[in-house]
C-alpha cells in the first residue's frame, strides 16, 4: 500500500536504520513463522485463489477484504498473481490456524481503496452469503498516504512544502474518508448479514521521537485511526448491527516500530524500494494483527 520508491535515502537513514546485527536477528526471527507454516498454510492456497473446500464449513468461514495490510504485503513470498498476498504469513492465514474460523477467500489487494474494497464483495463473484467473519483494513490510500510519502520523501522536514502541503491535505480529507468508511462497513454488514465484520486499523510505523517526519506521519495515522473508530460506531448505529467490530492494533505494535529493537514492520535498509517495506512483517501479522483479533475476542463463538 505504501509507496517505497519515493523515499529518499536521507529520509530513511534519519528515521533510525536498524543496525546490521539487529536486522539479522529480526530477519531470522521473522522467518520462523513463515518457515514453520508451509505444511499447514499450504492447505489454504487453493482457497486463497477462490476455491471452496469441504474442509471449510460455511457457518465458520471467513473472508479477508481490503488493502495491502490484509493482503500481507510485508511478509513474502507471495501467492502468484494475487495482489501481493502473503503465501504463508498474512494475518488472515495465521488467524485461521488457531481460530474456529477458516479462511475461504482472501480478496485483499495491494493499493486497494474504499471503492475497491466494496467491489471485492462482488468481483469476481459474490462473496458467499453464509460467511461468518470478515476482516479488513482500508482507508490509508484514500487518506493520501502515497501522496504524503512521495512528497515528504523528497523534503523530509514536515514543516516545508510540498511535504507540509501534502500532510495538510491528507488531514483535511479525513472526515470525508471517515464518512466513506462508514458506508462501506454498512454495505459489508448488509451484504453479509451472518458475518462479524472486524475492522482493523493501522500501526504507527515509526519509533516515536526518532525523527520529526516519522512523528508527523504517525500523527496522521493516529487521526485516520480515529476516523476508522468513529466510522465503525456510525455503522453500528445506522445498521443496529453490533457485529461490526473495531479492532485497535496499535497497542500490539507499540515498541515494535521501525527503529525499535524488534520491529514488527518490514524495512530493509539495503533495499529501500523493497516491496515489503513499511508493511507488517511475519511477526507483525502474527503478534500484531492476529493477536489483536484474539485479544478482542473476535474469534469467540
């Protein structure tokens, strides 16, 4: 979801690159869930492509929607031709390994907007109406995340145009984004009346205090997260459906941002344009997103 190519080396260095020793440690740890999952997760590969199986009873099926955070872009390898979806270590796949829900489809796609997510309900075919759980992340692209990152990567002082202009425009867009999110959540709940709808927000990417620009981007993320929370409340009020649930992941990611000792966010200082950069890695998907779902009792019967 977050564009990496526009980030300058100067900006990334100033955000506090993790040392080579720490990167090696984190890569080794982060690889553990991915390498431990192939046998179990391989049973989901056909399902990810949209094929239903007798192993996934409809009354406990789950569907993943939204953008690259739900697709699992920060945890390669990817499912071929599937929108940078993680093959083994996206949070929907991990959650399906220890919950009563089984992942029948992951329709999340890198770069997806709110409108794209609404379309995922029907394209290429309608989501099964008996789906019991929907998980999703969306809204950052609509809020201008790519625009902010492109502008601020070239001008890493957040108070200097065009960085400040991009941040201001993103902030001003948030109320409208919140309104659109509320409509989306209502649409999902109406389309899939049997489903819990778990709306997850976004982690703060950068270690607080490490860099003024990192703090500025974290601040915009916090504002977006508040719009997501309010949109969930509005959707519940509009539909009378308490099964639309807000799941805050920021506490699980606290202390594990870029610049922290053990980051849950993918960042390769040797390859500033790496596809997985600035997305939750395998640890972030397992100990961040999946753990948040469990902690908030989304998987309760």
